[in-house]
C-alpha cells in the first residue's frame, strides 16, 4: 500500500470516527439555566426572537409593578441586562465553532480545458482534499467540544457575577434612600428647633449665640440632605444600568428600609471546601487545563506534518493525427502534496502549546490559593459585619436614646444649655447613620460571601490554542 493510500485510509477512518456535531437548538443554554437555577434559584433565558423578548418584558414588568425586593432586582437583571445577552451570544458562537470544527474539510474540484495547435484539445478534472485535516478531525472535534463545555461554564460565571453585582447595587440604593429619610427627619426636627429659638430670641428668651448654634446646626443638616439626595440618584442610576432599565421602566419603587438584621449569623462549616467545590472560575480553569493538554498533544503529533493534500484527477486529450483522424487519450493519476519541514520543524508551535498549558496550570494554582483566602476573608467580614451591626442595634442606639432623653430633661430643667443639647443631637444622628452603614455593610458582606463561594473574580480569557491546520496551499497537477 502506497503512502497516499495509507493516508487516504487514515483520513476515511477519521471522518467515520468523528461524526458531525449538531446544534443544540437553544445555543447551549440548557446547562447554563440549570447551573444558575441550582446556585441562586433564578431563571435565565437567551432572547433570540420577538416572542422571547415579549415574554421576558411581560415578566419583567410584572416584577417591577410592586416594590422591588433584592431577589426581584436580581431576576430583572437576569432577564433584561443586554450585556448578559451578549455573553450568551458568545456561547452561541462557541457552539457554532464546535459544529464547524466537526465538519469534514471540503474537497476542491478544478476543471480545465486547454486548446493547442493542430486541433489539440485537453479536458481535465481534478479533486483535491486535505488528508491531514480529515485524519485529525476526531482530535480537533474533541478539543472544540471541550471548549464549548468551557464556554458554558463561562456563561454561568458571567450570570452569577451579574447577580452579585445587582445585589450590591440594590443594597446601596436602598441604604442611600434610608439615609436620606433619616437626615430629612433630623432636619425637620432641627427646623422646628430653629423656628422656636428665633421666636424666643424675639421675646428675649434666647441669646444670639444660642440662636446661631441652632441655625448652623440646621444649615449643616440641610447640606447633608443635599449630599444624600445626590447619593440616592447616583446609586439608583447604578442599579438602573445593571437592571437594563430606561424610559417608563424607571418608575419602579424601592423599599424605604433595608431588611432587618437576622437574629443570628448563619455558620458555614468550611468555607474553603465550599469555595473549592462550587466556584465556577475554578471549574472553568480545570476544563481549560484538560483541553490544553489535548491541544498540546495534538500540536506535538502534527509537529512535522502541518499540511498534506491528496489529489486525484482525470484528463482527456483529443488530438488530430497525420491522417486527420481524431485520437483520444485518457489519463488518471494521484498526487500527494506535503510541506517539507526544513526550516520550520514545528518546534515553536510545540513550545507555545507547552507554555500555554503550564501558564494555565500556574494560573489555576494561583486562583485556587486566592479562592481559599477570599473565602476566608469574606466569611470573616460577614461575621464581623453582623456582630458590628448587632452591637449598634442592641447597645449603642439604646444608650444614645437614653442619653438624649436624659439631656432633654436637663435642658427643660435649665440644667444644661443649647450647646450641649445640639452636641448630643449631632452624636445621636451620627450613631444612627453609623448603625445604618453597619446594616448596609452586613448585607453587602452577604453578597460578597456569595461571590467568594460561587463565582470569584473575573474569569480569565481562554488560553486554548487554535488547532486548525494552517491554510497552506501546494498546487497539485497531473
């Protein structure tokens, strides 16, 4: 058996072993939807038609009809954020690339007709196919399939990251609204005190120093209210961007207060184990390492042979002889085209594949160490923020109320002056704001802990190398 025959036989076996991949029909979204639902209990959908958009919008408007809760905000973001839809389009592109890679290489057919002197005519047909691409089709298909699976986990990671960002933006928006309400309430009380002090000053019951202290206290609170209003607008717009809202959809309602502090913090048995088991970025990197190992083996196997074509042709020659009769000659043949590795022996490609593989291994090791640390730090922040918020709620605020009530009694008994009363009121407002900030930080710590356990940081871009044979062309003739 000739070399060409052996290569043709190997190519035929490769085509039979590979088979052609089929499109899933949903752009590979089924495992993504299942993974997201398993982790956070939310629904996702890829919007590919007008009907999909209509259903998603109807559900979104139903969710926006009532006061927006944290879970509702996350669901709206997963239904309406166009950046997330773009990530799902990337998944569809990965599926298309997988299907394309699984297809056998198309043969090239050339037809020629030549005219010569003396009535000479030549008609030729030539069919050329890339044997190397056909023989390596199963290996390249398997690599593309794993890349597609990796792309699914990347889509899950992007979805979970958006859900955590939406939770954080929601918490900050509600906390800013609650802070504004607190400052406005304090300013109303200060306004009433300023008016009363002015009336007392007109009757001689209050001196100018006390009037000035009350007036500046009211002015300072007014400035803080203005700053709080700006913060409310900025935090709400940050939430709007993540939810993908504009136009009439911006008229949703946020609750006036953050959820109350739970009675106890939830313990986590071993945050490091949870992070190693659940974090999607680590799953992606593990997938990538296996894929890169297959890619490196493929590159090493095709190191010296990067191009191989087999051509089969038929040629019919018509020529008039001396007697004026036309004679016909048929010619058949096979030719093999191959790149001779004289200058480029493939060493650079092999080295590149190995370095990319080791880069992925080191990146996984680094990310695993960081994931453990991030999980520990997030849990420590969660427990500490809970304890701080609980301390404000059970100790500091009750003591502040007690001090304010006692000082007011002394002021009414003319035992203290306005300065001490205003100083205590400032401290009371500061303690109330600090308590609110502690409650906000607790809820943010819950979101941060979720991120540290299930998604981590940004998933690095894929390092898988292209295993498609280079488009080198060698003219084949008979």
